[in-house]
């Protein structure tokens, strides 16, 4: 499934951003069963899972973002969102949307840059 991530930008520490991930060409029977996630990769670091939401809407968060980030999905719009609050400079990274069909197949969006200034 093709994914399009958007919503990144420059924000001051303590600010908020909402990232969006669209699957415009997916049909409901394809999108709804997908487990979705947001990953991020900071310069010189490995890509890490930030938040995930299953097809059954069970969510999981990295310890570093718990209580600050919220992942959600809108199956009718074929969208996944990452609401980020109380942003910190260490949240600066390229954020990637991921889709997993539970059969070993994954899709990645193109990434959207989030920069948090101190």
C-alpha cells in the first residue's frame, strides 16, 4: 500500500504538531486490517518505533513519548495520525509511517521532518 506522510515542520520546544499518514489508493478491505505505526530516525541513529496502532486499535508507545504522543486512525478516511505535544529537542527526526499486513509485508511512507528548537 502506498503511504503519504505529512505534517512535519519546525516547532519550538513545548509545542505541538500533528503528523498525518494517508493511504489514498487503498481500499477499505486492504487498509482496515493493517497494523500501522510511526517510526523516527534522528541523524546518526537507528530508526525506532515511536507509536503503533493495530487493526483492533490497540496502541503501543515508546517510553520516551508516552503521555505526550497519541496515535489514532480513521479507517473511513484511510488515515493515521500522530498527535505530538510537549515536544522536546530530542524528538527531532524524520518521521516515517509504516503499514504491516501481518503476513510479513511492510510499506513505508516517504518521511516527514520534525525539527524541535530549544
